[in-house]
């Protein structure tokens, strides 16, 4: 699976970078705070999103003004300008009607576009999003100081050589990420936007308030939110679902603002989103670190080709770490494949590995 990067211009002349991949009905992933369509493509934090979504849809992603490959120092940086960027990308991609995926800050942009162009939007999926910025949630004095502190951190620590300032954001966005994922996220912050743009964008998001408008949204909407989300409280997701007519709320177990491939919430979200959008979701689909997907095979117990491959290596006595090196996977991915295989075979405990090895031997001898 490959992506193609193109450029277009917003109404005010700002150049925007957008990327397309996959096939099927169009799904536009609306830009949020810091992205980079080139670096995101193979990242250990986002790659599983693009592979899974690209197997169901023609996916269009773009960098908002000020970020990634788009123009880095625009004069305008407000909600209406960001909605205009989305409109420009939709037009440039030649799309008459689309479904929108609004993650985090992408949600308010997607909602506003759907309110102003209802005839262009088929369905709307919101994940970890909100209608009110931090300073519009009737904050307590402590919450207001926290919002101001985050803005100050963006102003003074974004470009710092030490990662201590960026650690605040990565710890808030993906508290359960691996060291590799956290390090990549911190590198992306610096590569995506300058310190000045990071501060400007942060200030814009804190002041957004769509609560007076979302009640008139007439687009079928799915609202997903992790119960323990540290970046955006789950109450904000419930508010969206309660105020948008006919919206469905999907609570997810977890603490990560950006869903990781190793958590059950990710698979639940993809399955429910696919049903909502009418996509061909495959329950056996898993995405490895290198972006390869495991597909079903002729195994009578429904094991995927990747699960059988891992089982065969485990049967030879190799450790999970050695198997990971052999297949260019992460040890956690190997562990997940083994756990899935054991569950499908009805095995557990110390004898699981030996029994699985015997099963593979019988399967291969047919």
C-alpha cells in the first residue's frame, strides 16, 4: 500500500499538502494539531490507522496550515480558516460527497464543515473530540491555570533541546505508548510545526465553542471516546453525543487519546466505525509494526497466516524476542499473535506452547 502526496491552495492562497491511499468510498481524515503526511505514513504511532482505514476506504489526509508539508507561517490561523482548508482539500481531491473522520481537534473542524456543507457530508465519525475548548468548559481556577500552563509550555519548550517540555504532551496524549512511540511523537512535534505556530494553534483550540450550533447538525454521527482520555475528558464526548441529533456514543476502555494498535479499544473502534460507514471490516485483520496485515487462511480454527507463522517459529523453541527479530515485528506484536492463536485453539497455561506446536505439526503434515 502506497500513498500519493499532492498540493492544493486554500481560498487565501495558503498551500496545503494532502495525501491519498487505499480504495473504496472516500473518507477524509480531518487535520488536527500536529501532523506531517510524509512522516506519519510509517510512524509507529499512526501506521496501523492508515493500513486499516486504507483497506476499507480511499483515505485522504492533509496537513493543516502551519503544519507538516503545508505552508508553515500563514497569516490566518482560526477555525474558519481551518474549515476552509478542509473544503479546499475536498474540492482538490474531486470529491462530491465524503465521510469525515475528526480526531481530537479535527472534530470541531469536521462539525463546522458539516454544518455549512451538509450536502457534501455522508457520515461523521468523531474520536476523542469535543465542541468546547479548555477555556470554554466553565473551568475552575485550577483548570484555567492548567490550560494557561500548557500554552506556556508550547511557547517556551516546543523547540527546546531537552524533551522534558514535550514529555508533558506525549504523556497526556499516549500515556501507554512504548518508548519508541513516545520518542517518535516528540520528534514529530518539532518536525510538524514551529514553536510560534504550536502556541498559536493551542490558543485557537482552547477558545473554540460550538455548543450553540451542534444541535442543528443533520449528519449521521458516531462519537467514540476513551473513558480515561487524559487530553480530552470523556464528558466532552458525551456532550457531543447528547447534543448532536441521533448521534451514537461509543465508550472505549483506555487512557490513550490516540488509540494504539495493541489496545482492545482500537479494534473495537475500527469494527464499529466500519459498521457505521458500511466498510468491509475483517475481524481477523491485524497490523504489524511494518504495516503488513495478517489475513485469514484455510486453517480450520481460523488462525491467520501471521499467527501460524509465529506459531511455527515458537514451536522450534525460539523466544518471543527472537521471533520478533526474525519477522521484523515488535515483541508485543508477537505476544499478541500467540495469545490470539492460543485463544482460537482453546489453549492456555504452561502446556499451551507445546500443544500449539503439536497442532502446527499435524496441520503441516496434511
